[in-house]
C-alpha cells in the first residue's frame, strides 16, 4: 500500500507541476498577445506622427518661400518708396521756389525733379 501511496503522491505532484506550468504558459501567451497589440498600436501612432511631421515640414517650406517672396516685395516697395519720396521732395521744392519767384532755386529744384522723377 505504501507503494501505491508513493505513486499517488508522485502522480499528484506531477499533475500539480503540469498544472502550474500550463497556467504559467497561458499567462505568458496572454501577456505576449497584449504586448503585440501594444506594439501594433504604438507603430500606428508613430506612423501617424511621422505623416504629421512630413505634412508640417512641407507646410513650413511653403511658408518660408512665401516669407522670402514677401521680403523681396517689401524690399522692392521700400526702394520704390525712396525713389518716389525723392521725386516728391524735389517737386515740392520747385513749387515753393516758383511761389517765391526764386528762379535759381526753381531751376535747381527742377533739375533734381528731372533726375528723381524719371518715370
């Protein structure tokens, strides 16, 4: 009878060990599947972020070119403004000289007007 009890004890302990190993395997499978889902979701988020960065980089390039165009336009307008102010100043001086009947000042102002108002 002792042999049977010893065998039963061995079988029971092996069955418990197998049960523990099966439970541990099931736990590892569940954890593995969960981590694979997490990795998949993270990969999708990374892909979405990369697309967003690419879109914003393209938009930034467009904005930079627009800024460069606007800077060129501002520079051109500043130059035109300077030329027109010189013309206006010479014209105002010629009108003031004409009202004073100062022929010398009028001639000098008109010479400046012809130089600065070449449009």
